[in-house]
């Protein structure tokens, strides 16, 4: 399809924010944890609303957290934005969000916990899918040597680092392909893995260190330093 680049395609984004944040260990679900007075979710959504051709935003929140809690400090969301409760596993939350995304060409699944992912990363993912890939995910080269091990910890192999990428979100897909993947009933920790399993072509585009996931208290401290450095550079 030679006009794939020319035709603007409608993009739906599902922000999954329904996890509890066990490893972070805060007293509120991770997406509502504050950094410089704002929730992680608000930083994530602020970036998502700048994505080109955004047609639909779905925010998946923990059960029992209504739209008011979820959007309390999330500054203006596009008309038609939906807030839905998630499920026990991330896959369940993605499925709940996907059900609300409606008629769009491309769906992006994004972790609220990757709250500082630059808009340019979203745009690279969308561009790769618009150019014909069934899916595209941001990734970074792996800096550590990775070992494959058996149950005893004995090394069974050393994959060539040059052929490895650490992947991030947003992960973007042709909407029909992603729906088919979720309808298959398979489950995976990574949306791309589902789509790969069905034999589709998924590409890795350049990720960004700022797309790091807030997982542990150390990551939250990093987020706080990051936002503080931005505030300092504005003054
Ligand atoms: N997520 C979700 N629903 C779940 C589990 C996770 O929507 N049942 C979301 C999280 O809110 C997060 C993203 O998926 O934005 C990545 O998950 P992770 O970083 O593992 O978050 P948590 O599951 O909340 O953290 P933990 O695993 O430490 O409990
Ligand atoms: Mg988790």
C-alpha cells in the first residue's frame, strides 16, 4: 500500500492504570502516586493527548476508582474519553480497555507507569504501523549481557546482545490484528507477544530512556528527580 504514509489513520490509545503497584508499595494504586503534586497518570495522559490523529482515549483504572478519582488531576482530556475498571492481570485490563476503544485504525496500549514517555516515541510507533507493520513496539539496546539459565541457575546459553532489545510502551497495532489476538484467549505479559504468537510482523522502533517504568521506590525517586530538573530549568 503505497499511500500508507499519506493517509492519516485514526489512533485509539488505551492507558492501563489498574495495577496496584505491589513492588512500589505506596498506600494508593501506583497510577495515583504523586510526583511533584501530580499523579503518574496525569503525566502519562498529558503526553497521550498530544498524539497525532488521536480519536479515542480509554483509561483503565482500578476497580472502585471512578472517573472523578481517576481524572481528578488529569488536565483536559479529549471529548469522548472513557474510564473503565480493569481486572486482576494486566491482560484483563487491556482487554477491558480494548472493548471501549471503538472504530479506530491503530490501537496503542500504554502503561500509565511509563508516565514520562515522550510524544515522539508514540509518533514513531504509530508511523511504523501506518507504514504497514501489524505491530510496533519501542525498544532500547540491552546494556547487560543476558544469560539463559535452567532451574538450577546453570547457564544454558548466552544470546548475542546485538540481537536483543528491552521493550517499552506504547505498543501499537493494527486494530483488527490486536482484537483478533485478544479474542484468541491466549495470554501474555506483553501485548506484542500475543500478536507475534499469531504469526504477525511486529517491529521494534527506537525507544527512549524516559519511557522507563516506575516499578520500585528507586524508580519513583528517579521520577521525582526528573520532574524537579524540569521545574528548575523553567525558572
Ligand atoms: N496494570 C493494569 N492492570 C493490572 C496490572 C497492571 O492496568 N491488573 C497496569 C499498571 O497499572 C501499569 C502497567 O499495567 O501501568 C504495567 O504494570 P506494572 O508496572 O507491573 O504495574 P503493577 O502491576 O501495578 O505493579 P506490581 O507488578 O509491582 O504490582
Ligand atoms: Mg504488575
